[in-house]
């Protein structure tokens, strides 16, 4: 790691620690989206948002403008049209992360999810260092959840989740919960995700469900309605994503194979009764076309939940 950037990161985080601590009062996945948390939004247990991936053909300020114009109040930072693609990496300077948060807030958008990933290929210590930097980035964003992709490398599986276990208390102390999503490899299904989450065994490590990915990584063979029955008590948020065969997730919500009412009902039955619902993918197209699809997706989720975004 570049020494100059490390010093800059340390100085930046020291200067914002008090602000971050005040902004992030919650400390576990269990309390993040509790009834108490939602008392400030009577009748609004769901946070309906949009990931930057929906608009990652465009510069992220353009994406944020489009999300706000589509009626969203919450944003997830995932990908954008830069060389690095993923917006926040372990090497991203904290000033750039702060600029992302400021750009979102300027448009009336609260950051509700940050996607990031880290490597344990070098060592456990390197993995811990990288994950802690991502947790710090979530704090900079005043974001309550860091979503991770898991690992597809069987040789690194144990080390990957040991790293998460080692960092959960650090994250909890900073008011951040951690999550994995169904993302292929060793965490492609609900049961595989349950195994990983139970192996870590920390209250602030849960599941960010993704029904489109359940279809995608099973080549359309595993219906997320069926899979959703295996994740009771684990889900803290959802990437709203549809699917069309043979293998496509860049699909407008409600136009694919995912039976969202049935998936949503089953997740609610299993304890996911409040939390973030963030649109991750829509069909590609011109900006106005994607924005119209995003507006329609927001309306779809409003109808599904019975509440306004």
C-alpha cells in the first residue's frame, strides 16, 4: 500500500471520527432496521433505493441526478463507468469516498449500502487491513451496511470468513453491519450463505438477498421463491434484481422470471419485515430510458410494499 495514501487515510479518518461516531449510532444488523429506528418514519418500514449500477454507463454524478429525478431517497454505491468499475475499493482515498457521499447528499440521497471487497490471497493480516478500510469508508458515507461478495476460491474460503469474523467487532463499534449476498462460487444459494454466516457467528453479519442472482448462478434452475425459505432470520436487505434466461440480469423489474410478490412474502415470513430494498439492475439504454425504467421500478416496489419511497 502506498505510504502517502495510508497517512492521508489515517489523518482523514482521525479528523472525521467524532462526526462518524455521532452519525452512526447503531451497531448491529439486529438494531439497524428495528422498529425503534423506524419511529422517525411512521408507517415506512422499507427503505426503497437504487444502486449506482443501474446507471453505471454514465458518470456517477449523472447517475445520482437520475436517481433523484426518478424519486428515490436512498442510494447504494456499487459501480460506475470508470476504469476501476467498483466505486469504492480498499485503495480508494478517503477524500474520494467523502466526495461520493457529499454528491449523494447534495441530491437528497442517503447512502444506505456500500459494496466493497477485499483480498485474503496475501495473508489474514492483509485481508483484515483491507476490510477495515472498507468499514472506515462506510463510516465516511454514514452508511449502515457494507455488502461483500464472498469468495469463489475454495482454498481461500476459511480465511475469507475468518477475516470477516475478526472484523465484525470493529465494524459494530463504528455502527456498521456487514453482509454477503448470493454471488456465485461458495455463496450462490441460501443454504451456502447460511453456512458462511453461521460460521462467522456474529450478530452484525447477515444476508443481503438477491433473487436475480439465485436464478443467475443456478442457470435458471433454482427459483428464489424456493430458496427464500432457507434464509429465515438472516436477511437484512435486498438487491432488487430480475432475471431472464439463459443468463441475463440486466432486466427491468417485473419483466423477468422473479416472482417478487412471492419472494417478498416468503422473506417477510422468515423475519425480513423492514429494511432496504435497493434496485441493482435494469435494462441498458439511453439515460432517459433507464431513468423511466427506474421510476417504474420505484413504483413497482411502492405497490409491493404498500408505501411511498
